[in-house]
């Protein structure tokens, strides 16, 4: 090595002194650690709590359970429908999602509750509208969407 070559240690110091230059896998690992780790596994809502939220938005209408999926963490998907007197359907869906920060930069969302509106039966696929109703946070609270 000549006196003009940069020693390998200097290159390592330059990379670590500029976090924006860190490899993406390091940044992603840091981000993942901040959102969820095995020792900080979020508490997901139980089926009855999910059904209560759906009833809250449906106005206590007569609902029919479409399907429920469950794994080791609890309920991962739950769907219920309401069919009005004209035969049009509202499909309420609870789903667990990949944890992510909400736009406030503080709240971590781990599940969501949505409604989809159909002309006729939901199986026909004639969805004309939909909206997010509420998000479930890592702290165990439902946050209503506006």
C-alpha cells in the first residue's frame, strides 16, 4: 500500500458517519426493530371485540358471518355482510396488516376495519364504493378514520 491509498478503516468510518449511506438492509432491520419484535408482539383484538366494532358501524343491522380465518396470533380475517331490502350488500372486513406508522409518525397500525358497498350480492363483484372505517393500533385501541 502506498502512502496515498486510503486504509480500509477510513472507508468504514466514512460509511458509519453518514447514516443515509448505510445499506438498505441495515435501515430496514432498524425500522423492523422499532415497529415489532418478538418480545413486543402486539395484542390483536378477539373475535367478539371485532364483531362489536362491526355492529357499531352497521347500526346493529342483521349481519351474516361470511368467513373467519385464524392463526397462532388470533383472528387474521373476519368478514360479515348486511343485505338491505333492495338486495344490495355491505361487506365489513377486519384484516390484520403489516405493522406500519400512521401519518402522525407515532401511532402503529396493526389491523384495519373496512366496508365495501355492492349493487346486489357481493359475490357478483359489483362494488361501487368502499371506505376504511377504523384502524386497530399496537397499543390496543381502535382509531376511527375520518
